[in-house]
C-alpha cells in the first residue's frame, strides 16, 4: 500500500472520529436556535435623538450593560446581547416564556427623580391655561389625573440610589412599596432637599410620570426613602429591579420581535428530524438501487457528510463557549439541501465513470478519468453556491444567517466527501483487487433529442411565464410581503379543537381588535395565525381567554417587525439577490472566458427566481426572509445545472476546431441529460420531504424550492444554452 493511500485512509478515519466526537452528545455540542427551543429574539433601537450629543457617545454601550444586569434576573441561559449598527441592540432570551414581563423590564427606562411641587394655585391655573412658567413642568399624577406643577430647579436624580427592594407596608393592608437606599452622595443630596423643604410636597417622578407627591414631614437624614403608588407585587418587583440596575441612558423601543413558545419549538425539532430521516432515506434507497456498489459508496459519503456538518457546528461552539453557531429550523433545511448537493456531486462522478467504462477504458483508468473530468463542474457549481451563501450571511438576519452558515459548511464538506472520501474507498477496493467491475442501472442511453429546435417556442413560453409571474407579484402590492418586509405582527395559537375563523373574529371584535387577517391550515385546523398591523397581543390574548374559554388556546409564537425594520430588511434582501447574481456572473465569465455564457446563465437563474416568486405569491403565500433564502438557494442550484452543461460544451468544443455550436449544445445536453434528471429526482425527494414533513414554518419555503428547481431544470436546457447560440448567430450576422 502506497504512502499516499495510507495518508488518505488516515485523513478519512480522522474525519470520521472527529465528526463523531464533536457531534455527540448532541444536547451538549449543538446549540439550538430560539425557533427550536423557544424564547425571544428582539431588536431594540436606542432613541439617540432624545439625548444630548455628549450622552450619545456611549449611550448604546451603557444600555447594553444595564440590560445585561436586568436580564440576569430572568434566569435565561446563554443570553445574547450585542450591538447592531449605530443605534440597535440584539437581545436573545432562550427559554423565556413570560413575554410581557420581559418587554416591560427591557423597555422601562427607570429614570427616577424627586422634584419639589409648587402649590401656588395662581401658577397652576396659568400652567393649565397653557402658560407654563419658565423653569417648571406640568405633570399629572398617574392613575388619578390630578395636575401638579414641578420645579425643575429643585430636584434629586435617581443616580444616587445604591439599592431598591420590595417591602410590604405595615399599615394592615400589606401593600407593596419600594424601599430605596441611597449612596453617600445621594443620601447627602436627599437630606439637604428634605431639610430645606419640610412641609412642602415632594413628587416622585418615574420616566416622566408622577407616581405620588407626599408631604415632607421631616428631614430624611438616614439615606432611606420609599416609593408608593398602588403597585402590584410584580410591578413593584420589576421597578425595583430596574432601579437597582440603573436607568437607561435613553428610551428604547422594540423594532423587531420573534417569540417562540416551547411547544412550537418541540414540534419544529420533531418535524425537522422527521423530514431529514425521510428525505435522506429516500435518497439513500434510490442511490443504492440505481448505482449498486457505487451507490453504497455514495451513501456512506452522504452519512459522513451529515456528521461532519454537525461535528463542525459542535467544534465551533466548543471553541467560543457554545454560542458561535446556533442550529435553527432554516439551518436544518440547509443541512437537508446540502445532502442534495452532495448527491449531485456523486451522480456526476458516477455518470462520468460509466462513460469512461463504456468508452472501453480499464476500470482503474475509468475511475481516475471520471473524477478528473467531473472535478471542474463540481468545483464550479459548489463555488457559485458559496457565493450565494456568502451573500445570505452578509445581508441576512437571525435564522437566515444560520441557514447560510450550515449551507456554507455543507458545501465545503460535500466537496471533501464527494471528491476525497469516495475516491479513497475506490482506491482501497482497487488496491485489494476487490473491484473487478462496477455495474450500474441505466435510465437513459444515447439520447439524440433536438433541444435547440424548439428554442424560440421556449423563449416565448418563458417570456409569457415571467410576465405572468411578475403580474401576480405586483398585483398583490404590499399584500405580497410578509411581516419581515411589510411590518406588523403575527400571533400563532394552537386551540384544543379546530375552530372557525368567524368565531375568532367575533371574539376579537368584542375587544375592539379590528383589521385582522386570520389564517388557518388544512393539515392542522386547530392552528390559527392572527395578523395585525399593530401590537395587539394583550387584547387578543384576553379576548380568546374570555370569549372562547370552552376551547382553550396556547400561544405558539409572536413575530413583530416595525415598518422601519421591514423596509431595511427588504432593501437588504434585494441587495443579497443583486450581489449574489453579480458574483455568479463575474465568476462564470472568468471560468468560461466568455461573457455571453455568463450572461445567459444569469438570465436563466433570474428566470427561475421570478417564476418561483410569482407562482408562490399566486398560490397565496407571502414573501419573507425565509423565501429570500429559498430564492438564493434556487439561484445556486439553477446555475449548478447550467454549469454542468456549459462544462460539457467547453469540453466538446476543445475536441474539435471545426464545430457547429448548435450540434455541440445538443450533444452536450444529451450527454448530461441523465445526470440532470437523476440529480433533479434526488433533490426533489429531499425537498418534497421538507414540504410534507417539515412543518408549517417550512411549507412555503419548500414549495418555493420545488417550483424553482423544476424551473431550473427547464431553464438550463431550454434557456441558458440556447441563448448562447442565439447571441453567437447575431454576432456572425
């Protein structure tokens, strides 16, 4: 056995051992995203325009530290708090189920101030008439509405508080109040204020609202004070926590929210695993039946590919403390699609080996030539998919980035397992004289279909389909966009029994919740999605509990996107598509030395993206970030098909100097037709399993992929290659 083969065996065995080590135990190695284990994902915007220029310098950094102190009290493990852009903060809270408590705690500025009340009736009347005296503020007592006039020049800020705890009044009513303890400076300032103004009223102002304005009975010198205001115990606890952690430097509001309940997370995991098993098993059975021994080697490589992907995720998480990469539901979809790409590479190699054997080459030579001839097409198709994955990561957000990461890892591991691992196995079998022949079934043999003959009919058909698809999209206008791009809120509930949409609508009307869109699912009639333009969760939840108490509902998820974020995400998605196609155009032009090849290929994938987008909207689905992910995946797969044909055209051109391009294109398409059909069948097996078993969240995603992949098969054969011929003839004229 040669040293080269020994080294290859060592690399393969080391890869198997490392992938298994870093994959298991799964619960420790793989960090699940919020859509799989439940929790909250928030994008907060710090309102910098409301503070001074000096305060803006470190406002976001200070806000992050204060949020971290507050969030620690929730007991959420693996919390993520990080800055995004100039004025945004991303907060991820795994396992947090009390949505309202979390939002109240995060959003409360907690700016506390003790201000002296001016009780001059004449000044108060002037203020109520609209003539507020200079140096004063007119406020109203929270819950009572009575006006008070505050002297802005005489006050003590809340920065001097060192501790805040909930205590119970000893007046027999056991009402909760907040006991404050000042630090040295705060105690001195508070003592000076109360000493000088005994007998006057002191207003307790929180975030601009007057909670109460008690009389100062005597000077308070011990550095302690109380805040009363008819709190519930939970409200008092939340306020005490906010005061302890410090006030935020500026108000914040939620730009984007995704709250996933634990029930939906568990269902998503089960659906993802089921889809993976069914899709992977279908592909494995097909490969074993069709390619026999070569299929067995390919299936081994596919299984190893899966473990290397999960092992790489586990390794990355170990290297940076468990939070480098989270496996999301789109990430699972990325892994499943990666398996489809790995199958594509193996089919290319097996078909090339078959050709070499049919041409009379000895088996060892046929295998070597098969790998060498398949390499260029495999490398080019994988690299163009890497370009699409990079653009997804660059311009995507949240789960889309998770999809891009797993897709990137899968593309790289697919190259390794298809080109290195399977070849090593063939080398071992040949070295031990265990491989005398390599029988395979044959689907198509020496076809001579004239694809070019009907190119003008296909061009016309494509133009009609594209116009129809674009018309379907633009006709819907803003209704074509999901909340990711249009803004708004969706709430998904699971009722105990199936329920009619009208019953829900009637219940919501009683709570003044109008202008709602109610969506139900055929396969799961007990699940309902409620779409609104504003945050209506409290009102909706109350209406369902009060009016539909005989059919209780559990909240599965809430997603909310502000209009500014929606517009930004729409721009980012468009940029991702434009840059991905631009990158693919440049790369193909460089590889094939012809701009017309590149432009024709990009036109074909634009065709596929438009057709998939238009038909999806026509079927009543909306475009969101996950659909953009599907569209870029379609672009990657579409160009892969085209590259395989282009690569064969280039090879056939190099064999002869005198050629007719139409004949060579026909010959090349016929030579690769078996591979095109086989790859499409295996990839569609995977996507169909996602469609039927991946759960409602991936339903539109997988349907979009199915439409796009079928369009990709058509465009590679009837659009991309014929366009090259069309341009060549025009150039000759």
